[in-house]
C-alpha cells in the first residue's frame, strides 16, 4: 500500500510503498526516516522512531 508523508519543516511530500500502514516494520521505518532525513515519523496517528 502506498503512503504519503509530508515533511513537517520542509513541507516536501514523500511517498512510500509499505505492507501495512497501520503497523510499519522496523526496516520500513529506517528506510523512510533515512530518505526523509528525520529521526521519527507519525503515520496514521502512531509515532515511529529510529533506534
């Protein structure tokens, strides 16, 4: 499933293909955070953070 995330400061739009947008895997979180150059993301009301 495709999810769209807007960077809070830069206002850029990023799209990612994930298996379950309500429960991201640690690999998906690492890839998304790395690509967006952030340490944490908020997806569907759930906060994910890189270790």
